[in-house]
C-alpha cells in the first residue's frame, strides 16, 4: 500500500471511530460546556440527539475527512461539537487516533460563542 493509500485508510478509520463514538459515546468522555448545561433538559436532549445524528460533513466543515467537528442550529442558536483525540492518560495528543488502544476520544458540545 502506498503512503497516500495508507493515509487515506487511516483517515477513513479515524472518521469511522469518531462517528461511532459520537453516536454512542463509550470508552471516552463527553464534555458539556456551561452554556449547554444552562439549557433545560429537553433542549439538552434535543441537542445531544442532533450531535449523535449529525451527518452533514462537507469540505468546509471537515477539511481533513476525520468527522471531528460539526455545527448545529437548535431553535435559531448555533452550537458546535468537536472530537479531540488524546493518549490514554489524557496528557497529550494520541500517537495514533486510528488505534483505539492508544486513544481516548473527548467529545465537547458547546454554544458557538463559547468557542
């Protein structure tokens, strides 16, 4: 496999792992910012449902093809979600985000103005 093909394969694997984690976040952490926590429970549930179901990836919002960021409009307000990949100790970036044994995913959901 060429270097380019290996890179494309790793990117596809990272995207698949990010999608799986976003849809059913186990084995990592989900962080809700103060702005999201200030929403009532119904709005929080709607927002989390939108994050789980997000599939509108474009070159503008996903330039590296890793499915690690999205923007959602909820009742006229913009929210962002972002997946970061850390090493297992959460002290630095994962050495290989395509390898779940080396990676802890952290999904952060925030109001756009909290970015």
